[in-house]
């Protein structure tokens, strides 16, 4: 297989050659420079295919569990059953990604995810109706995903140059956010037509496309010799020591924890839809609240050209987290549903910007032999933060009322983020 394509420099359009950037409306539109690189384009194309397919399974599993048990408690238990394997294997997967060819690891794990989706289809097709089987398959799927995610993210820095990392992150994040909107809508439309089991089969077939796209990638072996035992517990602990010794990496994680744990209000959406926005229609209001943040994120991705060329990555993270907090506070103070949706959409745009530049910092500030472990920790933070927020906001909402809890959380995000930026200048000073 030809492995030279990842280093092939594409021709720069004339509009960008003369002044270093695009002209006219192109400077605001999505920054697509990374798609000119064949290897990254294949990785991104596989994400396009699976972003929707994975959401079909994400809808089908809780729906099937509820159909079997009639209990939302079992649905919640299944979600927790997938969380522990995700955390454990994401941390371990990061260490593995730093000690072996990342392309080979992606092939193995994507194949494992595809086989798991096929097993989901088999159990549904034969009418097994076993909750424990579903929970076991879900745990297995999340374990494979935890092994896969760090290698996929860490590979991006080997496929595009450093100045295109924000654009590459924006492209990938936009696709994933779009999948979170389109996937559930498609699942809801398909279940009455083709049935539940076939959703799993569609996901498995989509994953076959992913495996083929990964197979076409160039080899991605470690750039430096892996240390003995780096794929085990020692390697995981080395990753945490590396984070503690690099303030900008530590702050990039803390910024996400501050934004998500203190400021993610989704646990209070049902109560707000029922009490504050009931005159608009409870179901209608609830759907808008849940859709607003991802819609804002997609909008931010579509206009990523407005920010993807920024070089002060640290300030972009600080600013976007502060805007997130202000938008969440505005949402909490909104008595109008449409104003609330507008604030949540603004929060979604800020979250996209934060995600883009936090990801770029992790890929550019860490050395290649540590990138997998950084992405493993990133996966755990992204998965765990909103779940902790659900507990925190649910408790605060019961104690102080939902609007006070949301607004207070948004204000706390701003205060804590600005305090961190003032106390630790590493993030303020970081630039490409």
C-alpha cells in the first residue's frame, strides 16, 4: 500500500496564495483545507458514514430495553453499564495507541464495533428479549469504542499540518453533531417502517465502510520507540504524570470540566419544559431544548472559517468557555422559549469553538508518543463531565429551582474559568 500520500502537499487556491487566507465569503464558511489531503479525507469520510449509523444503535438499544422491561430505570442502568468500560478502555486505549501502529489499532477496533452491531442485530432478529444480553453487548461495544477513539483522534496530527488542526477538528465535530441530530430523527422514522432489528444491521453495514476507509490509510507506527510496559498501567500513569507536568494540557482539561460539570443544564430540560415553557407545548418545548445546543454547534462548524485560523488557541478556549457560561446563564433567566433556544444555540456555537481549540492544543502541545494517552483522558472527560452535570444540576434544581440552578451554574462557569486563566497564565500564553 502506498504510504506516501499523507505527506503530499495539495495546491493552494489562488485566492489563498496571495494574502495567506481566503477572500470574500470563503473566509467565513467552513474551513475545508484538511479535505485536500487524501488520508485525512478518508478518515473524515468514514466519520460521515458512521455518525448517523452509530446514532441508530444509540436509539435502538434503550428502545429495545424499554420494550422488554417497560422501565426507564433499566434504561438508565444500561447507560451506566456502558460508562465503566468506556472509561477503563479509553484510558488503556490511549496507552495502546502510543505503543503500536494506530492504523492497525483502528482496523481491529472498528472491526470489533461492527461485529458487536451485528450481534445486536442477531439477538433482536431471533427475538431473544434478554436485557442482560443487551447490557453485555453495550458494555462490549463501549469498550471497543473506548479503545478506538484515542487512536482515531491522535492520528489526525499525523495526517494534517499543525496550522490545519483546528479546521480538521471542526470538520469532524460538525459531522458528529449533525449525526446526533439526523440519526435519532432517522431512527424514529425507520422503526415503524422496517422495525427495530434492522437499525442494528444498518449500523453494522455502515461500519464496514469505516473499516475499508481505515484500511486505505497510510501506516501510522510510533515515531519514537515505545517504552517497555507503556501499553499497560504504567503507560496510563505516565500519561497522567505528563499532564501534571504540562500546565497548558492540564488547563485544557480543566476548561472542559468547568464548562460541562458546572454549566451543562440538560438534566433540567424536562422540568423547564413542563413548568416554565409549558404554554408552548411541553413536548414541543422539550424537543427544542434538546436540539438547540447541537444545532448551534453545527452552525458554528459550518462557519468555522471565522475562527479556525486563529493562532492564540489558549485565548480561544478561555473566551469560548466564558461565552458558554454567559449563554447558559442567559438561558436560565429566559422566560421566553425562543429566547431560551437562542441562548442554548449560542452555547452550542461556543462549545464547538472550545472543542476545536482544546482538541488542537492536545494534538499540538503533546508529543506524538503521548497523543494517544491525552486523547484517552479527553474521551473520559467528555463522556464523564455531562453525566456529573446531570447529578449536580438535578440536585441543585430540586433545591433552588431549575432556572436559579441553571443561571447560577452559568455564572460559576464564568467566574471559575476567569480565575483559572488569571492564576495559571500557561493557557493565556499558548499559541501555535
